C-alpha cells in the first residue's frame, strides 16, 4: 500500500506527509504480517477521516472505541477486531465511496476468516463481488429532521411524554460532564446495568461502550427530577459528510429505575428540537437487530439467515437476553426511514464464527 499522509487537526486543511511504519503483526489466526499506518493509532487522525466520510451510524465509534485494530492509509481505514482466529470488521470503511472497494480488497487479501458486521447496501455489493455470502442483520432507522414535526396521532406518545414530565417538574438539559458530576452519571449507569441481563460487563463492538468523560463532537442530554437529581441521559455521536456536520446518532441511553417511563422519550423530543434549530439534516436511531429479515437481494448463508430470524422471533431471546422485538417497535414509532444493514461472511455454515462474534461483543 502507499505511504501515509496524516491530516492536520483542521478539517479541510492540507495533508502533512507521514511515512508508513511497517510493524510485524500476526493475529490469532496466524495471518501473514501486513503494513500498519502508525498515524491510525492516534484517535485524532482517525477522527479527521470521520469528519470527511463519517455519515453512517458506526463511523464515530470506529474511531474511538477501545480495543479495535486498524487497516488503511491516508484516504481511509477499516476498523476490526479478532477472536478465536476470526476477524470481524466493524461497519463500512471510513473512506470516500471511490476508495472503499480498494480498501476492502486489500484487507480481505491479507486476512482469512473475515466477516463484515453492520455494513451498508453499498458495501454489501462490494463484498458480494469478493465472493462473500451477504445476510441482512437488521435495520438502521433515520429521522430526517427537515420538516419533521410532532403533530398527529402517530407522534402523540412524544407529546405526551413532554407534557407529563413537564407538569411534574422534570427537566431535560444539555450539558457537559463536569457540572452534572461523573459520580452521578456513573450511578445512573450502574443502576441501569443492574436491570439488564448482561450486568457484569459493558457490551462492546456493535454497541458503543459507555464513556463517562466528554468526547470531541458528541452531545449529551440529561434528565432531572424536580429536586435536580439526575435520573436519565442520552448521548449522541456526530455524523459528518465532506467535512460538514450533518446530524447525530443516539449511542448511549441509560435510565435509573426511579425514572419515569417517559424519560427517554422526553429527552429524545428535546434533542430533536435542538438539532432542528441548529439545521441538522438527520438523526439516526441505530441498529434494530434482526428486524425485517428477508434475504432476497443477495446470495445469503442459510445458517445465518435462520439464526437471525430465530433471534428476532424467539421468546427465549426476547425475554432472557434482549428484547429485540420491543427495541425495533420503539424505533419504528418515530416514523423514520429504514435502511437494511448486512452481515457478510465466506462461510455458508459456521457456528464457531457466530460464537466468536458473540464473544467479541461480550454479550455472554
């Protein structure tokens, strides 16, 4: 691959030449060494690429999530992780559309047992040409903010949430970590996690791990009761295109058991109105896992088709692990645009790869 040009810290500024540093690396699968760009180890350099090409839900987390590895050059990168000899790519390449196929072909040329997770239709077309099986793994919902309103029966639930919480002295405010207090934020997070099936660890990879401290470009909205006690919050990651902020994606939501059921809806309505006033184009709600699986467009793996369909319909999964049906229905109530996202693998049948992905995500 070509030499690296690391960007300066200003979006749209000239690129400053930085050479390749060849690092001998061998992953769990025993793959051959490959060139690694040392600048990609610096989050600020990855964020420069996100500001140019980060218009999909996972873009920001590919740049900042701890534990990920990177493959790429000055024009883009692929983020990934390994487990048990399998390599999992997180989302689309963070690169211009014209560079994505090049990066993908170079990556799969150097890595065996690769799977692509939560990729867009455009990336799914590329990996299908690379002889991957491509399965739908759910839908990503987007609210177009221009012209979006809360009128009508379909949006009554959001109006009700705002009115109910306002009458009882609850308030939603945007802020940074310091005035709210790290201790209070962590207390809400720990109380929320105590109600989850996966309690001991933060789920990661496909889910953005919770971060208490402030991060560049992110937005944080907090929900307080009449006594100014923090009860809930929603954090948002930025979305960019061609160096311009175009919107946000909801990434971290936590609610104390003492919070009213309307807390999250009240926060979301408030945040939508703020983003609209600022001229943002869209708000992404993120992945609804296993929702609306059809697998009619691409050559798909029958094994993953059945697993994903079962994951959505199974009473055991929804009751004891994760309520994927309720999760999907909640997002549909916003009446946004739904886009299929995909999982791609070379394997027609591979339960070990599925188990490795579950391990990467720390679901169990």
